[in-house]
């Protein structure tokens, strides 16, 4: 996730991308969409309080136990990883780059062993040096889903670790064979099978942020994770309310991917979405952490006020807002087809903001994924004005033996008004053919761990469909689709394969992909998986997201980061 070239190179990059200087009085190119490809208001001025807010809460402040895109963006303020994304706008920001590591990982000839060398002298907030064993321990923690329920499961799936259950059940780290540390500055990953994209995986994952074993408190570690970045937690994080970050004097300022400008960073959780927008427009809040754009009222205000519009950006975000259909709750493919035929695609598109909210999707992978193909519309049409096909839906209901329809539950994130509007629109459109949706909303911070991402919860509560969104973990078909479609990805909590796909054909294609070295050939397999995902009616495609984001005049070093699908958080300053 970033280039190890030092602060001098970053300062040069700021000058090249929107004007230089420290005065903080605004940079060249400010205006509508100025921060999509350029850095707006470049500045190295220190001081001030940066106020960041979210309408729900963070899934976890533990870098090994988070998966929301905004969380993995935010965590870089207090955590460093082996690799990380460069703090750069445009495509340069999506390339793997060294962070704590000296360079990218070196693979063996068969791509089953990957070696990383650590920089020396990197320290935690207490002055203790970061060692290879701390990286190994951080990865080992991810094997225990009973403790770390929210993070990705790539390491547990890929590493050759036998039946290792994690350090909370086995405290002897020597028994974890998936990662070895020949010395204090060498980390070696041992994979079950070849994987040429492993640098991309390590680059994406906050799970290589070092954790000292003697400081780990399991689930409670997230209340005060030990800092290796430019900021540290002042006291403990308070779930549902937030916390405060202050400068970490042990951080190495040669870090090329972060700055230490604000004197304090306040993270505010649980602020109503519309009130958050109001404070954002007034400049009382500087950053909407969710990064998915303002709500409907603020959107109208911004687009009808020339001054406010100059402080807004409407980039293609890389997210796909789609709706997975649970194949265990609705096992008959014809019943799933009926749900898709009945869906009002136009209403979904309008709920997300119409033209400024994105484009109607065909494939599940969005256009910015390498090698992605447009895909075929199955059981729907990706057209503005398309309200569904009632006759086709009724034919599918007849074919599935439910001519009068059926009753299921639909979930949505209650703190996201756009998703509630989507749920209401689908309830109305599916009701036309007798498919009754009972709507239930839950907060975003528990939505994936405890509700929609819990197979047991969905089965118990007859949950067949829900709102969801996905940004590629890294911009290949594997980085986008594996967690959504592989049977190996199904988890008891924090599950992303919400469709509960246990499709042998798709699993066979994943096995082929591991053995395929040529990226173009792998892309063909990924497109086949995408096509089957849709043709078997496991999913209702939604909208390739655009977000209308707002940047107060007082916010410095603002640019859209393509890897996170929102503004970059690691270099922000404030007037």
C-alpha cells in the first residue's frame, strides 16, 4: 500500500499535484472535482484539531479486526503495516509499496513462500522496537474468529498452519508454522498453494500491523491498540462515542505515507447522518469518516449552491452497492430469479443519488477492477427507468412452486438513509408479485459481524436479502470476488459470502486461479465466476458508486484515494 521515498518525495508530490507551500491558504486547482486527481489545499502547517465523525461506530479500532474501507483508511493514523498504499491521488495510490518492510515481498519460484525484511529502528509509542515476532503474532491472532470476528480471513485460508487455532488457545507462538521469523527483522509466510498476488494481499491487510504479544488483551485490545503510527490514543476508545488521538513522539517522520500535522484528532461516533452533514457543511466537522458521500438533503444543498459545489467532489468510488440473496433461505433458483425480476432498479439507482450516486451495474466487479468485463444482464435490465418485469417475476414464481409469492426478511443499515430508501423501494416493488419483505435495520458497526454477516442469524430470522456494498480488497478479480463467492470464505461471523455460495463450479475455478500465473488468464476465470454469480441469481446487481463528498475550506492536503474509495486520511491537516 505505498512508496518508501521519504517526506522530501511526498512534498515534491504535493507541489506537483496542486501547488506547494505551507501557508494553508488554498492550493491551485481548487473547485468542483478538484480533489479527484489533485491535492487540494496542500500544507505542512502543524496545529489545530481535526474533527472526524461517523453516523454509527467503527467495526473495531483493532487493526486486525476491521474490514470496512473507511476503518482501514483511518487505522493508518496510528498503525503501520508491512506494506501500505502510497498517499497519492490517481492510480499511483493503488500500487503496493513498503511501509515497515524495506521492500515488497520476495517470492519463491513456486510462489508458496514470501519473505519480507523489516526496517530497523521502527518503534511503538512506548519506545520499544518493532520486531519480526510482532508481525508474526499479529497474523497469528487472525486465526481465532471467536475473538477477532470482523477482519478478513485470507491468512487463515492461505497459510500452511495445519490446525492452528490462534494464540488465545495456544500461547506458544512456535507452534504457528504459517509464519516464521529466522531473525528479528525477517518475516517469512508459508502458503498452502501458489499465490502470485500475495503482495497485494499483504498490502491491503491491516492485519500485518505489529502487535506486541505482552500487550494484547484479546477483544479488549481495540480499546487502546498500541501505536506504531504518527498518532496514539489518548486514553481508551469509548465504543459508541469515540476517542481522541494525539501525536506519537516515537513515530519515525521519514514515513512517506503519513503526516503528523494536527495537534489533536477527535473521532466522534454515533452522530446522526443528517446532523453530520449539517456540521460538515458548516466546517464544524472536517471529515465524514464513512466516505460514502452526503445524504439527500445535503446533496441538494451542495449542487444548488455554487460556492459549496466548489468544495465538493463526485468521484467514481470503486464500490458496488449490491444486494446478495441468501441461497440457504431461498434455495430455489427460480424463486431468486423472481426477486430479481421484480426489483425496481430505477428506484435503487435514485435512492443512491441518481446521476451523482453512480451507474447501474451489470457485472458484480466494478469497472476499476483489472481485466473486468461488462457482463450480461440476467433477470433484470441495467437501464434508467427500468422498474422490473412483473410478468417475468410471476413466471419465475410459478416455476419455483410459489405462484402466490412468499415472505422473507430484508436487512439494511439503519444509520444510512440511502440504504433504508433502497429497502423501502424493494419492499414496494416485490410486493407487486406477492413477495413480502419484512424490513429490519441495524447499525453499520454490528451489521456484518452480528446480523447480515452471520449465517446463523440469517437462517434463524429468515433473512433472504439485504443492502451491502463492496470495494475491492485489491484491484483484481480475486481481491474483489473471493470473499463474496468462495465456499472457503464462509465464516460464522463477519461473513462476506452472504449469498452462502457453495457452488462447486465456482470453487473449481478458484482452484484453477491459484495455479494460474498469467494475470490475463486469471482475469478470464474471475469473469467466469462473476457471470455465474449472476446467472444463478445469487445476487441483485445495484449501482457502481459515485459519492458526493464535501471538504471544508479549513481541511488541508485533501485528495481522493482510489484504493479506499474516499479521501485519504493519513496526511490531512486542518487550519
